[in-house]
C-alpha cells in the first residue's frame, strides 16, 4: 500500500517534484541490496519504501522527519547506500537518499579536520586532503563509502586504524537531525565554538552514536560532521601507473608496502604487540587473505596481470611457486610504513626489521617485486580495489567475526574459524578457498591493541543453492560464536525473531538493552527504522 | 544474447556504486570524481548501472512494469560505458553495459518506444540519417572534391563520413580535410558519394533498434565489398565503434581505422610533415566510442561454469572489454607532434573520460541533459588552462560547440584533423 496522497504531497512540497519518487522501478532500485538475500528468503529486494526522497539541506531533512512523525511514517536515511543496512526493514517507510548533500564544506589544514556532508566519499575527501598534505581515515569497506556514515552510523574501522583510529574515534562535532525533528549540534559546535571537538565544551554524544555498531540509519539523520585528518607526507596527487584494472602507484622512498609473514601465530602476535609498542606503521591489515588462504597468491597474480582472468586460476594453483607463496602468506599481514622525514622511514624500517628478527618473521620477497608492491601500496592507501571481495561470484559476508587482543590469534580461534568454513567449502555451496579468509585489523582502533577478524564466506548470490549454503555456514558460525560468547548475532541477516531464537536461554548482552533504552528516549514517536540494534529483555 | 542472460549479473550486482564514479584509484579531486553523467544529473540510484540492473530484476520478477518513469530511467543515459569500466575494476564477470543495451532492445521489441526517439527513427528509415535531414543534403562536403566515387569505382580504402559530418556544414570540413590528407599521402581512397552513403546504424543500435542496425550494417558491408574495399576509415568515433565492434558480428572482415590512427601512422612514416607552428595550449577529450568502447572485437561464444565450488569462469575464456585496449595514444601522439602545440590533460581521461553528452540518443531526446553533460566537460577543460578543447568525433564536437556558444564561453573546439591541417 502506498503512502497517503496528503503525506506524499507534503514531502514533495519540501524537496520539489524532481527529488521525490514513488515510481515502482525506482523504489525497487533502492530495495535491491547486497545481503538482502539472507534476510528476504533469497530475494534481492528488501521491503519496498513508500517513497524515496532526496533532501538538499539540513532544513529539508528536518522538515521531512517532522512530516514522517505527523503521518506516522518510518524514516531511514542512507549516504552511499551500500548493503542492506541502508534500506528500511519495513514496507512503506520513507527512504532518504542523501546524495544531494555531497559537499566538503571545509578542510581546516591548520587544525587538521574536515567538515563534510553525508554523500562525500572516502576517495574524494582523501584526494582533497592530500592536496594540503593530509589524509583521512578510510573505512574498511573502501573508498566508495561515506566517512560521515563511518563515523556516526557503523563500526567504521579500517586498515589505517592503527594510525588514524576508527570512524567513530575520528568524529568531532556533528549536526544531527534527531528522530524528534529537533536539530542537535554536538561537541564544540553545540557551544558555538566551531567544529574542532566532539566532546568538551558542548554536549558529547559520541558514545550514543557509536553504541555497538553505530546508529545504522535507525536514530535520526546526521547531516554534517567534522572528522579528524592526519599527516600525509606523500605526493599531493597520487601518481597512478599501469593499465586498467591493474593500476599501481610508485611512491617516494618514504612510503613502503610490505607483506610480513610468520611460521607461527605466536610470532605473528608478538610482532603485532611490538609494532604497537614501537609506534610504527601507517596502515596494517590482514587484507589479501580475503581471497582465501589457498587461493590468495594465484588471485594476486591474476589481479596484477591484465592478460589474465579467473580462468587462469586452476593452472596457477598448480604452480609450485604459487603454492609456496600462498603457504608463506598463511600467517601474514600487509603493512605500509610512511616516514614523515627520510630519517623517520629509515628508523621505522630498522625497527620493523628488528621486530621480524625477534619474532621469527620475514618480508615476503614475491610481494616486494615492484608491480606487486606498487599494487599493494595503492590498494592499501586508497582502498580503491575493495570490491575485490566480490570478485569470485558476486557475494560475500562473514562468519565467526571476532574481536580481541592481538594474542587472539594464538587461542586456537583462527584454526577453528578456518575449519568451520573449510567444511562448507568442501561441500561446494560456497567458494572452496581453503577456509581462512579471515580479513582483519592489526589495529582496529587508534594506536592498536584491538584486533578483529571477519572470515569471508564467498558465494554466488545469483544461485539459490549457493545462497542457502552461505546462510547455513553463517548460522553455523553464529552458533559457535555464541557458544564462545563472541558475538555472531547476525542481526542484519536475520529477522529479529531468528536472533532471539539463536540466543534462546542465554543472557542477552546488556548493550542491546541499553540501546533499547536509548531508542525509546531519543525516538519517542518510533519514527526511526528498526535498524538500530536492540533486543528484548 | 537476451536480457534473460543478464539476470545473473543483476543478482550478482553488489550495489557498491563504483559505477557512479571514475575508477576510485584515479580520483584526483572532489570536483571531477564522477564518472556517470546519468546518475550525476538525475540523482536517483536507478539512473546508475547498478540501479538499472535492479530494474532489470524487478521487471523480470514482475515487481514493476512499463511506465513513462521506467522509460525515462532506461533512456536518460548516454550508454557511454563509464560504468562498465569502473565496475570491471573489481568484477570479472559483470557486463552492466551489455545488460543495459539488452534492456533497450527488449523495450523496443515490445513496443515500449521513447516518444522523442520515434521521429528520429522514422527519419532514419526514410532518409537514411540520424540528424533529421533529407537524404539529398548528405555529403555536401564532398561535392567538388576530386576523389573516387565507390558507387562506381574501386579503392583499397573507403572513407565513411557518417551522418554528423555528412550534414553539418560547419564540421564537414573535417571530413574534407581528412580525405584530402590521406589522398595526398598516396592512399588509394574513395567515398560512397553524396546521398548514396548510408548511416552506420550505430546510434540506432544504442537507442535499442537492433533491426535498423542490422539493415544498415548489411547494406554498408555489401557496398564496400562491391567496391573492393579492404580498409574502412572514419573520423566519426561512433562510426568507428560500430564498424570495429559491432559489424564483425554481421560478417564484416574489413580493417577499421579512425583517421587519427591513420594520420599518426603517416606522420611516423614521414608521409605527413608539418611546416607551421601552432602556439596554443590544448586539452584532448577522449570520445567514449574511440576510447573505452573502441577496443578490438574478439569473437566469443561459450558458457559459464564454476570452479572451486562457486568461482564463475567461462568456457572458453571470455574477453574482458574493460577499456584497456581503447584508442588513446594515437590522437595524443598526433597533437604532440604538431610544432608549438602544448597538450595538457584533464583529470578524467582515457578509459575514465567524462562523456560529451551526445550519445545513446540523449542529444535527441534529452537536450537539457545533453547540454549539461557537455558543460561539465567544458568546465573541466577550462580548469586545465587550455585555450582549446580538441576531440576526434563530430558528435562530441557538435555538442561542445553548442554548449560553448550557448554559454558565451571563449573555449575553442577543434577536431584533431583541423589542427593537423593548420600545421601543414
């Protein structure tokens, strides 16, 4: 059932007829979402919105929220809209697409922050920041995503978090259209002092926004935020070489990419601690394992050679040097060192070499080769190839996501995680990648100390049997994770009732009940979509 | 192929929005990061390649049906292929541009015609051109030209003027200069004179009229075969794409060259020499159909299979048309070889160039959108400090000239050939 004519007209009066639609095909282009197939019993479509609205200003957003309250409509905003998190979870909600609010309002070079609107993406903010010798934290989902959403509405970690922190850690002042329709300006902005702080001198709500996984579009609309920027001693425009799609970047001597490896998890963990303690590294991430421990070397070969396709995979997998490289990369991560001065890079390199010597690690020689190093460098700095997650068949999500201290890798969890997925891979419903595609942060929070891994399940969303196998793998992983007290709630992939069932007979983690209280306090009219994570007692 | 063959692509789209931007590795600024004019102008997600794939799925599942709004989503797009390049950076089995073409074919086959296109196609059927002119006016540029007429004579090379150069009095000089340069360099060249030359059919193909395309392709192939032609040369990038990428499927075996490739070859062989200096700073606009869409045709027939459980591959291996093999260097080499000329680059170039706005039936159906797209490119050209915007396609040049004139800009617009002629 469509929304009432009166409500539609009221919305159209706010944004103009060119910025609102209830055309079924247009609404379905919004309902179509990555991962919808898990929640919607195989369908790629989330519940269809009643209308999609493209506001152009904070005032328009506020007016739209007030109309939604008046007509008792649910309302959900997305920025770039990638993933089922962006879509309403009930029919006939109002979908706000924030793409008209796409301006970088300010880059304060001296105080090292930027003020941005929702549809600014990581790639554009980074390009503008680099022009003045600065850089921005890039969420792990990559350069096509919104730094505003990463800071307010999701977990927001990424490969550079070891140096730059996660999205919520980088949130300074914010402008928030609350679910009540009021506008709240947080941090220093709330005291009329500008954008430079998220906490003192004004109301701090960073913890409220962050919660367990961000506001997820269920708690009002963030219309402007300030985010911290970080030093970038590299070129003001990245010099890109190579032929599409195998672009590379050859950067000055003060910027280097390595893939570091160990023969034991103990060595790996010791090295991570030492890297934190010695305060080196600009980016550090277990990244290329996402292709699977048995396939990663062959896939990297394909991705860096424009004459090759996935058809070459089987042949490459038979080559001894490829098998050796995959084995070498089994316990590895990528690191980018950025020296602020020539002496700094020499120092960092020396420290890294010492850490490797002390922990039994090494730099993988094949990854130091110029083409591979240039490709890795570009990947890690710009996160511009992040969609390679989907390269095999178009689908990925994760199993047994787990966060912990660096010694998590020595707990047996990595092997358990590998075996859990390997079992499903051998059955053929998901990609048989070896089992360990546990991509994760070496430092998921600023300065390190926090490691998190997601074991990618790679599947074909165009194949119902593959979707079902991926779901089964995910649910199985969820049970194991819950047994271990390690999360795995898969809220977005399941109906709330399914999650309740998964947790039957167990104490609910308090965070969900607290989020329920927050939701009731900030959204008394229930205008927010149910994506903000809550659980009943 | 049929639209149904792309339903897997539709389901495998991850809705990441890479298709909206230039390849993210190549982003150099906020201002010039967008790649797809359609979504940049209309804003609703459905006006992106990913959005259109969702529309394909929605239609196929009976969730939506044909409406004016749906036709607008499908046709307000230049079919320039920017989305295709950006998508394929990470996706090795997606064909968003082909899926969008098939959607247009299906709409036309089922009588869902865009009203603005109907008079254009009617004129094509009656007058054999895409510019709404009487057939008798075609080819005025060649009226007094001393050149073989391949309706009665034979030659190794045929020069195809095409609809835009064939009727546009201001741009006709490009065709005239090109043919003269090649003839003077000793090339055995001729033309299908006057009204006997036919449309290439490429624009009709882009608008969804596959039947019209096949008719013109067969006619042209027959005429060239009769004249003993081995090589087809054109200054029109739309024509180039049509002859090089589409005609082989209809049985064409001719070598296809754009004028800039031929001129570049003649300069390198010393058969064209420059004796004048042109003290000017210019920037080059890569036409979509010469650049990312101008790759070599590689025949492929095969089927999808899976390895390692769910990894999608093809038997036999399928060519990846991702823009890598487009014609990018020859026009730049020609410009660099002109004494005094300085070539400066825009931010969006080569496989990730911004479109001129004229393609896909947009100039004919959505003039405001077409004009806006051209204005965006002119702004980018101005940002380089160049005095002139140079291209190698009359459709691009006409759109740029109209946009420059409409806005009172001082930016000059040239075809590469015009600058070559000035330097000789």
